[in-house]
């Protein structure tokens, strides 16, 4: 019995020992947890103290800044301005940021406009250069036109002079027969040998052919044929031709119609050529 009691007491002692160990381990674990929590709490307390101190510092600084801002607002006249009346510093700062954004946008727009102005300036310079070249070309064309007009006028004048000379040579004016011993007066429109170009000069045998009779015999034949017809026509060199019907040409020359028109023309060309030679 005594041994049995000793065994029971040992078993209970072991159980109690095990229970005590377990409680000890639990207590150690709770202690570690509590220590960790205490450490965290202490750190939080320290941070809280720091924040409190910082808050106090910021509060004092804020008071100083408010006093300074109020003084500045009074100095720059914001308190008296109806535009800023009632606005807080935060609102004013927001307005300033908005103005800053607007200024940045305007600066960018100004840069783009500057580039556009540079492009337009380059185009304007090119346009001025083109205008100068066009003005020079217009002046050159005007000068050419003026020269061409002057040349045309000179050519027209020369053509008129040549035509008048040709008409005067072709249809000479009717004049009185030359008296004996009187010098023959040369017509002003008659071209001399010096005034005729070498390319326009006629050869000496231009009015001579091998088969045709001489101008003198042709003149006499034409004169006799016209006299036989009984017509009368007055020329500038004193010759007279007659016909029933007359047509008056320029410079007083009269030619008849009839069948002898061709003979009268031949006589006229002969006398004109003789006058030129």
C-alpha cells in the first residue's frame, strides 16, 4: 500500500510538474508578447511625442505666418481690394497657381506664334525678292516694248516715205513744158543712186529684152496708135492722149477706158522708167 501511494504521488507530481512547465511556457510566451506590445507602445508614444512637438512648432509657425501674411495683405492692398476681399490665403495661392498655368500656356502659344512669324517673314522676304525680279522683268519688257514701238514708228515713217516716193515716181505731177535754156528741176521725192540700197538697185538691162523693140520705137508706135483713135489724155511730161471716156487718177493724170488702156499703161511705164533713168 505504501508503495502504491508512492507511485500515485509520483504520478501526480509528474502531472503537476508538467502542468507547471506548461503554465511557465505560456507565461513566458505571454510575457514576450506583452514586451513586444510594450515596445511598440513605447515607440508609438515616442512618435506621438515627436508629432506633438512638431504640431506645436507648426502651430506657432502658422501663427507667425498668418500674422506675416496679414501684414503683407495689408501692405499690398489685398484687404481693401474687392477682388480679394474675403479670400483666404489658400484661395489666393490657388488663384496664383491658375495664373501660373495660364502664363505657361501663353508662353507656349507665344513660342508657336514666334515660329509662325519667322515662317511668314521668310515667305515675305521671298515675296519681296520675287516682286523685285518681276519689277525688273516688267521694266525690261516695257523698255523692249518702247524700243519696238519706236522701231515700228520709224519703219512706218520709212514706209510712208517710200510709198510717197513711189507714188510720186509712178504718178508725177503735171507740169509745164521746160523752156529752152532752163535747168530741169529735180523732184524732191526722186531717189538718187546714192539713196538706193545696193540690193535694191536694178541692173542696166532691166528694161531691155532681146525680142522686144526699143523703147523709142515702142513709144512712137503707142503714140501713133493713140493718135489714130482720136483720144486725148494729158500726162505730167506734156504728152496728150485722147479718148471718148476719161478716168482721172491721182496727181491730175487722166487715162481713157476703151480698148487702148493697155497701150496707155505701157506708155506711162515707159515714161516713168525713162524719168528714173
